[in-house]
C-alpha cells in the first residue's frame, strides 16, 4: 500500500478563512514520524483542535513498535499562553515527546513554524515540509482569521538547494529548542506561571483571536446540578461511596470533576479501562482545575506525585502498583464504567484505598449492568438520569428510530456460540450486494447529512464503503471505511465528516465510546449488538446537540433471531418503558415514554416476529444464566442475576443452589471442587440466610475482610470491623440499630457485647435450636466450624463474597419499601368488650415473630409467580395469631385497591393457612389462590370468592377495572386474608 504524502494537494500558501491551515496540519501529523512546532502562544481552543491527532499519532506509533518524535516550543511572552493549554501539552506522553517553554524575559518571541518529517525504518529522510507564517495555536488562527502561512518542502537529493534550506530550517529550530532560555515544561513551572501571570487585555494584541478569553467558564448542566446536590446530601448522611448513573452524552466525567472541586479534594484518582478515556478525563479536569498538577498511571507512564492521577485499572489493579501508594493517598476516587473490567480487578483497588469519598460512574441505566457497581458502592444509588431525561431537559437531541427488517440475512443459519454469532459466518452473510442495496435504499430514504455506521468487521466496513461509493458515483457524495488498518486516520475521517466532504463513515469499534462529534445526525446499526450497553453507546454518538441538528435518525437493521429481542428491552427499560409504534403498545396499553420529540417506527415483520417469539419463548434457569452471560460478556455474579430480574429460588429449585448452576458452567476444576466441598455452607448458611436485620451479611463481610478463613479473628476484631462495614451503609445502620447502639464506637465494650449477642450468637448456634452451627468460638476467636484447606481459602472467600453482595443488595432493596408500622392495624378491631364501667377496651396486642416470605408475592392483578423457599421471622404486634398457622407476605399489583378496605401494591398481608378440608365457608372471603404454570412454578392470586346461583365460583377483584375470573379445578385455596399490616 502506497503511503499518502505529508502534503495535501494545495497551494504553497494558506490564507485563512476559507483556506485554513488546520487541515494541512492534521494531515501532516497523521503521516509524520517527526514533528517540530515553535509558536509564540498556545491557547486552549487551538490545542484542543490538535490533541486528538497528536494523541492518535503517539498511540499508533506505540502499537507499531516505533516512536513518534514530537518537540514543541512555546513561550511566556506577554503571558498570552494559556495555563490550561500548557497543562494539555504537558499531558502529552511518549518517550519521544518533549515540550519546552521559552522564557522571553520581555524579549520578543514571535515564531510560528510547524515542521514535519517522514523517515523510513533506517531513519533516512523520505519527505519533509515546513509551514512558516503568522499562525499561533488558537482556534481562530488555525481556522477563521486572516493568517498567511507559506509551505516549504524538502526536495532530494541531500545536497540540493531546497534540501539545504529545509535542513537550515530544522537547524534553526534546534538552536532555539536547545537555547538556555528554553526550559522543560513542568507542573511546577505552570504553577509559578499561574501565580505570576498577568495576561494582556484583548485590545492590546488586536482582535484577531490570538488569545482566548480567560473569563470563559464551564458550568454544570441541569442534570449535573441535581446530581451535585444529591452527592452533597449523601455525604451529609454519612455515605462514603455512591453510584451516579448518567446517560451517554450527559456529562459523567464533567460531573465527577465538578464534584471533586465541590469537596475541595486535595488528591484525586480517576480510574478507567481505556487510555483514551483517561486522556479525555485529564483534559476535562485540567480545563476545570488548571491549578492542579495531573498525570497518568498506566502501561507507559507511572506518575505518583501528581495531585490528579488518571490510572488504568489494568495497571493500578496489580498489587505491586497499589503498594506504591498509601491507602489514604487519595481523598477522592472516581471509578468509571465498572462493567468494562472484571470485578476482581476493581476490587483490588476498592479494597486497598480508603478515600473520603468514592464515586462510581456508569452511563447504562440497566439494573443488570449496575449490579456489580451498585454492590461496590454499598448499594447507594445516589442519582440516576437516563437518555429520556437528557432529551426532555434538552441536554441531548431527540431521536427518530427506524427498526428495519433485515430480510437479506437469515440469522437462524448463522452459528450461535457462547452468546454471540460466529464472526466468520456473520461476515460472509453481511458482505453481500443484496444487503448493501437494502441498506442503501433505507439510508437514502431517511438519512440527513452526516452518517456514522457500525459494522461487524474490517472486511464488512470496506465492502459497505465500496458499495456506497459505487451508488454515489453520479451524486458527488463519498463514503469511507475507518478502522485500525485503513489509510485514513480516525481523527482525519471525523474532520472530513464534520466538514461535509464525507457523508458516511463505516466504522469497526472505533467510535463506540469517546467520540465527540456533535454534528453526526444519522446512525446506522449494521451489526447485531448482543450487549445493550454497546447499543446505547452507539446511539449516544449522535445524541449530542449541534446547531445544525434538530434530531438524530437511527436506522437499526433487525433480523430473525432471539438476540434481537434486546431491542425491546433497550428501547423500553433504557429509554422509557416498552418499545412501540402504532402497532406495538406497552404492556399497560399506553404509548411508550421515549422523550420529547422522539418516535419509534418498526417494520410489521419485526413486531410479528417478536410476538411469535414471546409466545414460544420460556427460559429455564440455566437459559436465563447463559443469556445473561452473553449479555454481560462474563460469568454472571449472583447479584447481577438478581438485579437482572431473575429468580435465584428458581435456580435452587432446578439446580439445588446458585453455585451448583455455576459449577456446571465453570471451567476451573479447582473452583468446582471447592463448591462441592462447601456446598452446604454456601447454600444453607449464606444464600438462604434469613435476615430480619442486615447483621449476618455485615458480619460475613467483616469476616472476609479480616481473611477469616485463614486467620480467624477475635470477637473484638470482628465487632470492630463489622462496625466499620455497617458504617458504610448509613441507611441500614440507622434502620437496624437503635439510637443507643448507633452512639457506640467500634472499640466500645458495649458494642462488642451487642455484636456478640446478635449475629455472632446466631452463627455459633446460641440463638436457635440448630444442631450443627457453621461457626464456633475457640477462646476469643471466631472460627469456621468446618475445614478450609489453605489451597481453597481464596476461592471460598470470593464465593462467599459473591453471595454476601447478593444478600446486601436484596436486603437493601427490601429496605426501600415502605416501613412497617407496628402497634397499628388497618381495620378496626371488631371484638371489643364492653366493661361494667361503660368503657370500650381494645384487647391488648402481643408482639410475636411470624414467618415472613419476602419472595412470595400475592398478586393483586393477574396470577404472579412466587415461591416460599426463602423464609425469615418478622416481629409484629398483633392479636390472636399463631406462627404455626399465620404468616406474612406482600401484595403485588392493584386489583384489590378498591372498596372500603383497599389493598395497595407492596402492602404487608397477614394470611392464615387453610387446606381444602379446613377452609370452611369461603364465599365472600378474600382468599389467596394457588395454581401451577406449565413449568411447574407456583403462581398466586388474591381475590374475593363469590358463588353464583348455578354453583359456579368466581374470583372477584375490589378494583372494578378488573373483570371477574371463573374458578376452575386447577386452582387451590391455600390461605385466607386476615388483615393488612401497615
């Protein structure tokens, strides 16, 4: 492949305005091996235009095993160079990068030169060019202003006059770059410059836009303002960790920077999984906080002494790197996008550092994908705004979504392995003329002016670009394929698209994240996206606001495979409710809530296919597990499975326990052996732990943090660490501890005594009739009552931690339901006694612990699946109840919220067990009815039983919106409603 020239086809003179210098510079940066720049002033606006190309060039050379030589010289002349621009330049990293500042000492320094060289692998000069004129590095100077710049090209042979003059230009640059007044740019130099800087007024240097207005400030948008207040309040409540969910394009990174400044953090750590995200975050923080030094900690750079450190999780997550910092080194930590890396890697960082506050960030509003991050943030969801909020608040533009039936591909014939289509088979089906013509037809019908298309492979992207260019032949339009092997660089392609010189970019993975080109107004989804996260990232590429864009057009090609059902989910859960057009309504019968100005249009074939699938599609627990594994891209954790809406009781029913299912799909023989050896403990002691308070889960968390399987802690150590763990959950602490215990400190004897009497005693068997306790006391040490081999301790630790996260998540969710008020019942007590004194007296209520089934949902709507595998005790103050006959469960739905005694969704119900022989007369009584569905799962319903003159029983709802339901032989009465406990 022939390498493009350093020089674009252009006159040797650029004049600015309609003939700007910027495209010439970007093209040369993309193809040079050496870059030398000397300018009087650098401004933030100009550096921001060059940074993407410079960073991409540095990264490209690094991957190729070569080195980009980049030398930049600017000055402090007249104090015009902007501190933020200097911080940007200082952040450029690479072995061949040098940035210097010429200390002018009131001596004029007016250079504006840009020199580019391309050498071969033997460092022989092949091509060179120099731009010398009047352009400093500011946006106006590089684009709009009247600026003349003359290009001088190297011409071989070496002894020719042009070659000698080019060599002299480089020699003069080198003379200045090595001059004693040219000092290396450092954080310390910039800090001194900030203190001493007295920039001139614009009038002093003319109105040609050489400098940016220093007073330009960036402020939070409406969603960020709300989030900042929520973060402030959560810290006041005592939380030290929290999760914020902001939809793509709504400013997650900016929010974290605003919040770090809001708390006046001294040292900030920002952790992400990709260096590109770290670079963008560093630019954001620098723009907001130029007073602070910043640096990177990843594979190439490892800067320890900066006030703001931007670190890759892959590097910092290793123990020997963590050991280079003290645990309290950072007082504010930001963790971005947990779902991109394994929880273990992040846990190394989370378990090591002890910041004043830790902020978790994610753009995905799915509970499935929040699962791990929410647990790691102590189940503290501080603030959530999805794309709908962003669109309604005009932070993002609305979208017009067209779901197009992909009739050119038979997805049923493409092999499906490990939750994904076979890539080679997919490639073959996609690179066909028939499909390209189908796509072009719909693009031509709906497109606007700038289209970004997502392809499955490089071959697919190249094929689509060729097909579109052939169709464009007589229209003056152009398409490009952009990927890691394309001749056109990513930054150059985006510039061409933005300028309208290219109309469609076909991309492979390069633009899923981090691309900020607001002018993109059409997005085409040409590949199946098994992950909703990727779908939202791709959608977000076009949602940024732009002066020339009223809305985004989305063309999504949907085929005949069940994986495309996630389109319903992402358009429903992520963007409002349920995907719909005029022919497809939400489950409530209402139109979807998609955001102001949005609409969804689906081809009828898609709706028919989805309806066909929904009729025949019913998953086993194993299928749920495998589908979620494909969606997440890794083995689901128990808490991820739970937050995805799946049922662990269903897993236990079909596979004995959660980890029994995990073992069936685990590749590690060691892990399977640990699960087998400790199955009873994992299932009975942890997964099925009954918790009227959070104490058992907190104790286990503390036990794990103390490495209790290998080094059993004392009761004092366990109590103190449990106090610290519980302090991380201030809402649970306030709910489950009385004020007297809340006032205790971790080392107080009263606290140790209290903790010993509660969860410790429960685990060692002193609070129940349990014959074989899971733990025992050896002196003052809390020890496992079963053998844990040294070789299996670490694996068992992780397995228990997984279940503890699940227990705490489930308990926290339960805690979010309305609190139960004891000493009060819904209905007036009817059997009052008239005493001789003439007074009326209510019989005294007695506190009793009744069985409570948190997962047994008694439906007030249609029959609802539930189970009674999970049971715990709940203390309530009621009369005439017997734990052998009476139990507690919650109502679900609204069919009984009418009449004199309405029952609301979430109400706590007191029910009395009955059998067909002991039920007695049930006519006119509110009964819980049980049936079994086709899979054998139990379903439950609450209704008033009526009997007509023909002897037919009917199930009647209190809410007149629900029709009467005839009873049949498959239904069984199993409990009578006694009252509602509020």
